[in-house]
């Protein structure tokens, strides 16, 4: 391999790693550990995404959220939807769901405000830990 090709390959690898690092959401591992230890969660919970955007943006995002078995997609009051998606209390499963929702949100033009980990889809019965806040 020529020096120029090796330099291009190396630069591409560093750029890919940089892009991956930029796009990964840094979630609070302590919140996941607390959920694991809390009886209210058992082994499953709900990711609650605080989604901000125009009604048509939420409508564009809704089919993808429904594929993830999301609940609470119809409110939209004041431009906010509080989508709840079932998830195993497992860091990899949580990161995968967050990554999918981030992609859907980016495509639809919706902003993610906060991400919580809830014990129940019903707000009145749920205990929660905040996984992520925007920086």
C-alpha cells in the first residue's frame, strides 16, 4: 500500500471514530445501576423521551416510534410529546433504543430534551431516574 493510500485510510478511520464519539449519547450509568437495584423496575423499564417539535414533525416520527412499541404519542401539547418505549434494564439495550430514537428525531427535525428511565408507563405510578440531559 502506498504512503498516500495509508494516510487516507488512517485519516478515514480517525474521522469515523470522531463522528461516532460525537454522536454517542453519554447516559448516566449510575441511573441504570439504581434502576437495577430498585424493586419497582424488576428487569424492565420505560425510556421516556421528552420530544420537542412542530406537530407535523412529531407525526413524521410517530411510525418509527410505534415500531419500537412506544406509548404516549398523541399529546403534543405545546410542541412536546413524551414518548415512552419499553426497554430491558441493560446499558447496551438502552443505548441501542436511544440511538434509534435519535436517528428518528434527527430525520424528523425533532429535538430530544431529556431522557428518563421510568419503572412504569403510567406517570402516576412510575419511579424514574434521569439518564440524559442536553448539554
